[in-house]
C-alpha cells in the first residue's frame, strides 16, 4: 500500500495533517484519508470543514474517510503540500 503525508498550513506553520493511503497503483484504486492525532488535537473541533480540513469531503475526525477512486479526491484538495 502506498501512502502520502498531507501537510496543511494553519496558524503560521505547516502541520503533518493526514495520511492518504492508496489500495493500489492504478487510477481506479481506492484510497483512505486518516488525520494524524496531533493534528486533530490542534484543530478547533471535530467535523470541521474549514481551513483545517484537507477537503470539504473529509471533515476532521478520528474515523478515516474512504474514497472509491483517488483522482476526484485529489482535485478537491486546497492548500496542501505533498511530502
């Protein structure tokens, strides 16, 4: 499984916000977005969909967000640095 760390810029610094895990290498592969516990603790509250969230479709929370295909998810990101 391939993984990517997503960083977001909030409160004047970059945060390791979440991990995006891909089930395969093909474009039709599913993926899962999991927020890092330290980032969740720093966010204002759970289920927020503001600048702290990786995507409007992935509110901050402890439960990973699963997606059937990764390209559409990638298009919805804003302010993200892939590391």
